[in-house]
C-alpha cells in the first residue's frame, strides 16, 4: 500500500502599495499595481484587511488562469504644484 504524498506548495509573499482614502462612508482602498483591485471598510483597519483579501484573490485568480503577474516596481514621490 502506498502512502499518499502531500503536495508541497510554496507561499510567496508580495509587498504591494495600497492607497487608503477617507470618505463620508468610511475608507476606500485600492492597489495601484493591480488594476481593478479595490475594497472598502468602515474603519481603516477593516479597509486594510479587506484589501489584503482582495489582493489575495486577485493574484490567486491570475495564477489559476495562468495570466502573468504585473511587475511590482513602484516609485512613490511627492510633487509641488504652484497654482
């Protein structure tokens, strides 16, 4: 009798930027590196938890469908604009 072999899976950790905006209804959050990946929450913490779930599902869906993942390079800077 053969023992069933457990499939070993690798976990990849992604570090992605997210933008959190406060509005009248709570917090809106999105990941600029993953087009269409956004969420919301009543609190800042809830919004962060929800975007983590959304990012996980977004990346998992791309992997399952054998779609390429975008490059996760980002430069964040501030600019001054005189008006």
